[in-house]
């Protein structure tokens, strides 16, 4: 079977083998903080220094990690496949870009950027961000917040994503637990559209497993390169 229009949803599991912890990893950054304390708009209003500190630590971690075989294989797929390949990622790391994938949609934002709450400007930010730093566009401070979609906020690019889900003929989900909406509902949307093959790659069955036509269980770093070779007919 050959496919033309491929859409891939990635989650924290694809970056786990690079050394970035998923939500569930024991001892990871997430294990040390409650979501309500660091990943909601209310948390930022209540304790901006704590929230900035949490994302500063995650941003610093990016310097110590590199893309793994799964990220690299998806970049190869984009380069060598004859049709469009789009990655929709829930991840805020930049490992897809560093593997040289170009067609990447960051629906939950990006660690390497900040957004001005006063003028809306999004800018690249590779170091620590603190409340005393001013926005380079409007000059105000405190004004900068992590360019991250927190719980209770709307993900970015949803119109574009729904268009893609309705048009693809292969939908692949990699390393996501299927518990955070709206991403968890994408496979059901694809299924409703009616003609795409759906494939899950994960360590274990996700919460949305019953919506997938096919599933492969194991590490993304092992399974994704094999899948990409299959799709490229190698
Ligand atoms: P999650 O932590 O809920 O689930 C991760 C899934 O990946 C699990 O089902 C797990 O079994 C699987 N997994 C773990 N290691 C794997 C491997 N080596 N190969 C294949 N699968 C593996 O993550 P999620 O579903 O992406 O959850 C939601 C939220 O977590 C998102 O909002 C995302 O923004 C955030 N998050 C992002 C990062 C990142 O940017 N790297 C890291 C942690 C959390």
C-alpha cells in the first residue's frame, strides 16, 4: 500500500530516548512539580518566578540532548517521500527541527521562544527568562511569558490541523499517551473523515488505541526507522 499525504502526531515519548522526560517518568522534571503549580495561566499569575524557573530548567535541558533515530527517520521521510509529510507535535522541544524536519507544527508552543503578554510579539529566547527582562518590541517588563500552551489555553494552529487531518491518507501517532485533548481526539477525527489508514507507535497501548487500525509497540527509536524504510519502499 502506498500513501500520498502523511500526517504524524508526536508526543513526549518520541523525545524520551533523547533524554527528555515524559509526563510520567519517575524523577523527571514533571515528577517534581504539580501541573497546577507550573503549567496553568493561574500558576503564572500566582508565582511567575516559579513558572519561569521551571521552563528555564526545561530550556536549559535542550542543550544537553540531541535528536534520536526516530526524529532523524521522520526527517528522512519528509525529504524522500513523494508527497507531503507534516509533523504535528505536542512537544515543546526543538528535536524535530534539529533532525532537519521542516514541516513541523508546534501545537503546544516552543521552549526556545517567549511571548510578550503586552504586545503579543513572539521571539526566540535561548537563555533564562526572568520577570525583569523587557520585551524587545514594546520595551515593557514584566511582560514575557514562556511560549507554551498551558492547561486551560487553546492550542495553536487548530484550523490548519483540522484541515490536515481531513486530507491525509495516513495518520501516524508516535509516543503519546492519548490523554491530553484536543490532540488525543485527532485519531477519531481522522477516522470520521473515513479514508486514512491509522497507525499507533507507542511503548504500550494508548488511551485511544481502539481508534487505530494498526498498532506497533516498542521504542520509537527502534520502530520509526523501520516504518520509514517501509514507507519509502526500502
Ligand atoms: P505523555 O507523557 O502523556 O505520554 C508519553 C507516551 O509515550 C506514553 O504513552 C509512553 O508509553 C510513551 N513512550 C515513552 N517512551 C517511549 C519510547 N521510547 N518510544 C515510544 N513511546 C514511548 O506525553 P504526551 O502524550 O505527549 O502528553 C502530553 C503533554 O506532555 C503534552 O502537552 C506535551 O506538551 C507535554 N510534554 C512534552 C515534552 C517535550 O516537549 N519533550 C516532554 C514532556 C511532556
